[in-house]
């Protein structure tokens, strides 16, 4: 067996079991061979999984609580991007050794994120190897209401939540590639403690024709919508939402490039038919949600990035790809 000695059972009991109230629908909890759940009749189960590997998804020196938080948040973000509400998760924990202090911090960060996202840990696996965390997340959705990448139509408006490029700047600061400016803490937080846009994602299920979360840079992720929907788009560079701390750090044109290619922001990008656009903007304003219209879906294939003077920006590289030659050995941002 490639798993750890008897120590793993102690770890599960001390750091992962009985740390949260158990929902009534959870009939068999952590400790048996598998979890057993009731699922509401009119709802669909939405499932996603994301892995974070040391030296690929986070620098080796990242705090355990931040690693845990991010592992859960990125999964919740995928559920939000379907319009689903996160409910449960499982955790596969691969550790090089048992470090009690690291585990205590990790589980604190994990359950803080779980509470924020409304998720309950229902099982997992604990093994020895290079540090790696995998979460499988389970969400609920009224039947037939999933928002996929495939529904965008010419004329739909394109929106993004929050601001873009912050996490990529945060990574530069974490790696010491950039002096820590006034906004240093904010940018690092954006890298290490992303918050899934759960409320906006669930509400968007009412209006959005397509949706995705921005994890690899807007150009790559909007590109997935365009490809799946067989359409193209125009984006107004001047309208890309940039945070004040980011603006204080880099010139606008460099920031726009980071927003397009930087990744790790975990904002949502959705397309909304023009007939629903005014109501959607109104709803976001009333709820205080940060939402920005950045462009329009067009019939002609391709992503056109328009400067204010009408000229087009051409990108060298759309976003991070794990197996592309030019990212080998590089940290994902
Ligand atoms: P098995 O050998 O049957 O797979 P395990 O020893 O892997 O059993 O797990 C025992 C119980 O502990 C199971 O309910 C499993 O889901 C849970 N578990 C194992 N590792 C974790 C973890 N890191 N977090 C939460 N639950 C875990
Ligand atoms: Mg197991």
C-alpha cells in the first residue's frame, strides 16, 4: 500500500473529522468506506475537481492555511461558473511527511474557506508523496439550469466580475520580482485568498447565455466560451476592470496585458443576451456586486482586443498551459 502508516488515521481524526456541523442530508460521514448523501429531487448534482501542486500552482514557501484556502476556493469558483451552489467536498492530501504544525494551519485555512463557501468535507484520501492537494467539489443546481460555455450568441454582452490582473501581480510580489508597493497586501491576498463569486454565479444562472471562471487569464478563458459557442468577440481594453492597487503598480497597458494573460483571479466572465442586459446590470447595482461590461459577442470567429483608438492588440500567448513548451518549469499565474 502506498499510503502512510497508522499515522494517517490519527491525522484524519485530529485535523479533518468532526470539524464541521454535519448536514442532515449527510447520512454517512467521514470514517466509513464512502460518504452517503440524500440529494433533493428537483436538483442536479454538479461535480468538479482541481489539484494544486507545489512549485506549479504555489511557491514552496506558501503558508499552509493559504494553500488550503485556495484549493477549496478554486473548486468553488468552478461550481459558481456553472451557476451552481457549492455543498460538499472531498480532499486528497498528498504529504511528503507528517508535520503537525503544518496540518493544524492547513485545516484551519481549509475550514475557514469551507465556511465561507458553505461546503462540508465528506471524505478524502491521505497519502505520502510530493505536496499536492486535490479537492472534488459537489454543488447543487435546479434541474436544467446549468450555464455552460456553449450558449453565447452574437449580440450578447460580455461581463466580468471584480478586477483582473491582481493575482498575477501578487505572484510577482510573492516571488520577490516586484517591490512591495502600497497595494502589496491586497495583491498578495488576491493571489493567496481568492473568493469564489458564488452569489453572482448563482444569480447569473437566471440570465447568462454562457459563463466561465477566469483562472488562466481573460483571453484564454473567454476564448473557451468563443470556441465552445462557435462565435467571436470584441473586447474594449479601456473597459477591463483594474484595481487601484494594481494601477499604482504598473502602467495601464502593461496591466491590461496581465489582465488578459495573467490568470488566477477567479472572477467570473459571463455573456448575457441584450434583452436581459439592463435588468442584469440593475440587479448587480442593487446587490452591490462588482460587474463590468467589457465587450460584445460577434458572429465572426476570433477575439478582437480593441484599444480606445480602434487599433487591435495582438497577444503572443493567451494564457498558461501546463504542457506547453514555453511554460515548462514555470509557476502558473
Ligand atoms: P479506505 O482505505 O477505505 O479508502 P481511508 O483510510 O482512505 O479508507 O479513509 C478513511 C476515511 O477517512 C474515509 O471516510 C475517507 O473518506 C476519510 N478520509 C481520508 N483522508 C481524508 C482527508 N484528508 N480528509 C477527509 N477525509 C479523509
Ligand atoms: Mg482511501
